[in-house]
């Protein structure tokens, strides 16, 4: 199957089905996530392009790449959030073992992470 045929199939059959499923009440929270990341708009533009008599495959390719980039940025932000969370847990342990703020910051943790760890530590006391 050629890429053009695959784009036809996805833009005319698969993505409209995905859009309809996401618009269902049960999956509404997915819709909000996809809209905020710009992915839903790309899906809709690909569907619209697939409805035309003359399909511009370069526009479909652009929208696919745009959606892929948006998802990559979203995923990397989630990963950074997890990293930060782990750093804060480590700092909390260090503070509970009487490390000074200066010692913690020397280990390449940020001031913001230290302050959040400190707040979290005092909130549990």
C-alpha cells in the first residue's frame, strides 16, 4: 500500500471514527487533552483534507508531523514533571538527614525544587 493510499484510508475512515469515539461522553477528558495539545485540530484538518476531491498529501503530511511534534512536546513535559517529582523526593530525604540548603544546591538541584521539597516536608509534619 502506498503512502497516499494509506493517507486516503486514514483521512476518510479511521480518523473520522477516532474523532467520533473521542467526542463520546465517556471519552470527553481525552478530547480536552487532545484539544489543548493541538492534536485534535490536526486530526480535523486531515479529515477535512480527505473529503476534498483533490487531496493535498503535503497538507496531510504537514498536519501529521505537527500532531506528532505536539505529542512529543507534551510527552517530554510529562517526563520533566516526573523528573522534578523524583528530585523533590530525593531532596526531602536529604533535608531529613540534615543536609544544608547549600549542600543540596551544590548537587545540581534547583532552588525551586528545594523550596517545594521543604514545603512538602513541613506539610507532612
